[in-house]
C-alpha cells in the first residue's frame, strides 16, 4: 500500500503541477508529499520531477512513468469498481485510436455518447492514418478498416465494409453509365495518386453467372485527369461532379441514401472487408474496453447508423 500511495502522490503532483495543490487535495502537509516523492525517486534511481520554488516540471523519465502510473491506477480503480457493491461500473481512462477520416465521421461522434452512459470513464481519442503500436504507445483499443495483418493483437469484427464506384446523378447524365469495369477507361476516374497506399488499384469481382472466371476478383488501375493522395479530397471532387470514385460504403452510404451519389457497377462489387476493434492481448480486458467495443458493435450493426452518419 505504501508503494501505491507513492504512485498516487506522484500522479497528483505531476498533474496538478504543485506540491501544495496535491497536498491540499489529499489533506496532508506539502512536506509529506515531498518525502513520498523523494522516496519514490530513490527507489527507482531516477529523477522524475524538477522542483523549484516556482514550478514543478517532469523529466523525460517522469513523463514516461506518469503515463504508466495513470494506466495502472485506472486499471486498479476499474477492477475495484467492477466488484464493488452496487454492481458493475466502468471507470478509469480509455485511450482509443482510429483512422483520421473514418474516426472523424464514425468514432468521434460516439465518444461523448459513450461517456454519457459511463460518467466515471475519461477518454482520449487519437485520429491518425499511421498504424499505431497499441501496446507500445499505451492504447486500449483501435478501430481499423480493411483486412488485418497477422499479429499478436486481438480483433473483433464490428461491421462489413465494401467499396463501390460512385458518381453524382448529374455526372452520369452527362457522360453515361459504365456497365462493365473495362468501360471505366472512357470515364473520368478520381484515383489516389501513386504515392498513396492503394497500390493494387480498384477491385472487382466477376459475377457468379459470368461465362468466364465466375467469382474471380480482378484489379484495375483506371486513370483520369485528377488524382490526389487524400481520400477526402477525392470524395469531395466526386460530390462536385468531377468523375467516378471508388469509395468505402462508410464514406458514401449517407450520400447514396440521400440521392447525392449513385452506385454503379454494383454487380461487380468486390467482397466486403471488415471494420474491426483491435486491442492488445490481455488476460483480463478492462471493463471500460469491453463496454466500448460492445457500444461500437451495437451502433455499427444498425444499417440506419451508416445512412444517417
């Protein structure tokens, strides 16, 4: 318990930036807080805080140790809450990450709603298109779109995701509608530039009743006068009527439902990939993480969610 108290005192001082403020919050003298920190630094053999008469700042080691301490204390609080009298109750700090475009549209709006249900949970949301190292960077859960590489992570499939060719009704009225993927050569296709990740091109599946190669997935690299490395820009250009784009259903479902975009070549649509919740392997998954995953699965499992997003 002395070790736990030392960790709590360190976190309190580091987050409040003052020995006096931390001591007042706990109802002890500042000198007691100072002795706890001295003992902790002596035990660890490193300097965690730089203390002057005016301010307290974290050392590099202190910053890294603070994140670990906050995670340990949050997990402990969650464990205590889950077995306390009065039933199961989630608490602690939830760190989640998601791709930038998908996260802005389909994760960020759900975060405040989740916290309304679980007021004792605090949440940090990171939106990034890089593949975050969950365990190494201290994240509890990631939402990822697409096929997952083999890894030590655990994944839960939340929903299907397909890619469709879409265009505005006005563009199709002016230029006609392709009836076969090979027809795309005659249209303005809005594509990711060569430095983006879509290296295999657009995927299509030959219909099951086709006379040759039924069910086979083929890849084409259509061209056009416009390309961009940013998918959101392609999406905006498509909505503006500049051509045909190959976009995920999570991006265009609401526009299709509203009639702003029309799906073409649907009978050639490639098999769906997935939208996943991914988390590090743990013997006991924190309650807040389990509830977050269930919350996502509930919303993503409703067709209306994607149409209204």
